[in-house]
């Protein structure tokens, strides 16, 4: 495959019709849901089939690459035009004229008053338009944010909140907003970045919003998503007060329990980061 790898998702083949729904609902007790494995670029993706090797990029991938090149050209042209653009200076409405301002000359006063009302009408229209644009943008943002929250909830990775904390720590609010608003699948992009801290740091260093948006678009084209079943059946939980044999870091366990209650995984991330250093 070329260096510009794209999103590929391996999922189990589903049966058509009612048999599929019945099969999902009657899974044997103790089975475990598939977990997503998300990687960027040429990182090895576990349990990929040999039949994938040597496949040519599908037509939609080539179309996406072509569109990315067009968008890059458009962005350069837009930045050039923005640099050349000089915004028109809107006339101020000013103080409402009175007869006293015109030494009680009624003709001059009426002309000035009519001009003032016209300026005020245009100013009110501009203000109303600006408010409508702000409200529309806010509605679109809330819709995007709602979809992202839904995608987070449905994401098949138990550690999503913990991984997301890495991204929230490295990227500023503007960069986070660009990912949520502009990425086709922001939840997957966030998870991929959280799993690849070096790549997240590279993106965090791009402060120009346009350049950052295109960097995210290129990165999203390199994200691979595969599904992986657990290699062994999950162990049955034993009730009681004894700790599981695999829990070897009580401090990390306490931080995770606290994060599960509060939704804030920053302490978990900081603790793990400190252990790695």
C-alpha cells in the first residue's frame, strides 16, 4: 500500500434479515464485545488478514486524495485573499440630531434626521445579521458536539475517556474544536491521537488554524481501524473483597475509580505519564 493509508475497518460479516439481530441478541453468556484497534500510518495493526496485503487503493480513496489536494490549493488561495482584503469601514450612526444642532434650520435638521434614521436602520440590520450568524454557528457547533458525545459513548474501547485525556492535555481548545467540527469521525481521530502521543504533540505545535485543519485531514486519511476479539475468554469475576490477581498498582486503581466517578481522567494520565518518565 502507499504511504497515504486510509481508514479500513474489519468487522465480522453479518447475516441478512432477522437472523442477524437474533444472533446478536442471543450471544453466549460470557462473550466479550469486539474492541477497536486504532493506529496511524504504518503502525502495525494486530490480527490483520494476509489477504489485505497488496490490495490497490479503492476508487473512493483516490478521490479523497485528489480532493485533499484541491482543498490545499483552495486554502492557499483563501489565505492570500484574506491577506489582501481590507474590510469596509461602516459609518457610525452617531448622535441623533436635534434642531439645536442646526440653529433651528428645519430643512437642514430634517435632512440630517432622515440620514441618521437610514444609518441606524442599516446598523440594526447588520447587528441582527451578526446575531443570526452567531446563533447559527452555535447551533451547528452544539449539533457537532452532540454527535461527538454519542460517538464517544458508542466507541468500542474501554479506555476511551483515559485516552481522550491525553488529547485534551496536549491540544488547546481551538485545536480540539477544529477536530470535533471538521473531522469526518472525530472520536476515532481523538482516540488515535491519544494512543500516539508523539503525533499529538506534532499537531499541537501547529498553531495556524487552517494549517492545523489540513494536518488533521491528512492524518485522518492515515488512520486504520480494525476490530479484534479477545484471544481468551474473559475471566469470571469472583465476588468478595479480595483484589483481582492482575491489579498490581493500587494507586492507579484509586485514580481510575475517582475518574470514573468524576469523568476527569487528567490525574490518571498525569500519573501514567510520570511513571513513564
